[in-house]
């Protein structure tokens, strides 16, 4: 069993031990392994670019941590369907040598498109409800982050990760009503 699966197992076990698993639904190890395995090819940013992902904005950080550089897929963004194996955005941490390291994913759907498709409530995926963001883009959107390559001490689904770093030259500070 690789270290990533062990780390996720410890987090899930810890939540259960503290009685928090019932309040904070967690995906199964099998679901997370499937997501990570099917998207492993995007550890190489060039593979992501070939698959239709493009750099979106600068490296995003806040007082709570960072998200890294986002590479978004326009075709997936324009479709209100959600699929855990086809995230709308990939998050990369810029490294000192100029390379990018995949740290997480972001699932995103525009609020209007989601509700126009007949949905009454906010979307959920992998047992977690999406957060509504009304500040970053011209139109409100639902988002869910998933840190499957970089451990996040806040939570597997937290918006910000204190262990991800944006170099100051590329940082776009983001203030949002959404926390962790």
C-alpha cells in the first residue's frame, strides 16, 4: 500500500475516532484511489495541456495557504455535468526549478447552469457539498477542492492548503468569504 493511501486512511480513521466522520463525509479509499489513478497522467502538466487544460490566472494564495496554479478545461467548464474522473481544474504548485507539481483538483460548475439543468440544491461529489463562490469570477460558481496529491492538514476538501506555496512573483492574493 503506498504512503498516500496510508495517509488518507489515517485521516479517515482519525475523523471516525473523534466522531467527526458523520459530520464530514469522506470518500472511500477505493474512490480516492480511482480518482488518483485515472488522473495520474496529469502529474505531467504537458499531458494536461494536451488534454485541453490551460493555465488560468496566477498562483492563488491567501492567509490560510495556497491553491497553486490552476489549469482549467473550457469544455468541462461549459458542461454542468460533474464527474470525479474529469475535474474542471487541476492545481499545480510551482517549484523552485521552474517545474510544476500536481497537488490537487477542483470541481467547478456555474451556479446558473447547474440550476438550469434542473438541480434544486448545491452539487455534491464524493460525499461532500460544494461551496458557492460569488467573488472570484463574473458569475457565481460552485466549487469543491480535492487534495489527492498533497496532504492538507485542514481537510481533504479544504479550499486552501497551508503546505502549498506560491512564489511571491506569481502570487494572486485572493480574499473570499469562503474559508477552509
